[in-house]
C-alpha cells in the first residue's frame, strides 16, 4: 500500500475531527459527530491494515471496508448541521469532496486488485 495514500487518509481523519470540534455540539449533531469520527478514522485504519501482507483476499476486503467507511463519512458529514455558518458549510463541502476523491481512489484500487 502507498505511504502517500496512508498519510492522506490519516490527514483526512484529522481534518474531519477538527471540523467536528468547530460545529455546534447539540442533540442532533452529537450523534452525527460520533459516527463521522468513527467512519473517517476507519478509512485510514483499514487501509493501513490492508498492507499487513495477510494475503490478497484480506487486502481486498480491507480496501472494500475503507471504501464503505468513506461512503459513510460522506453521508454523516452531509447530515451535520452548520446552522448556515458559511465558513463551516464551505469546510463541510470541502471534506465531502475529499471523501468522494478518497472513495474513487479506493474503488480504483479494488478494480486493480480484481474487483
């Protein structure tokens, strides 16, 4: 697995975490924040585990899990409320876009590994 991608996915998880510290912690966002923190961290964690050389099928499964977590992260981010704060909304959209890019990268890796 690529060290560059590993670093990118780790950085993404940290960016999502930092976004979550900026949004309002209310009864609605509280649940979304918990979910998005877990799923964004799981992208990086599963990608890292894919490089543990446990065989091609395990590698592919971990990459698929990473992709699934990227999809979930996008969904949870979209559900967070920014209460019309333009700077937070812009940050949220940037994180969603990066999540989409990560999902596409992981999809390409899965195709390369044979589906």
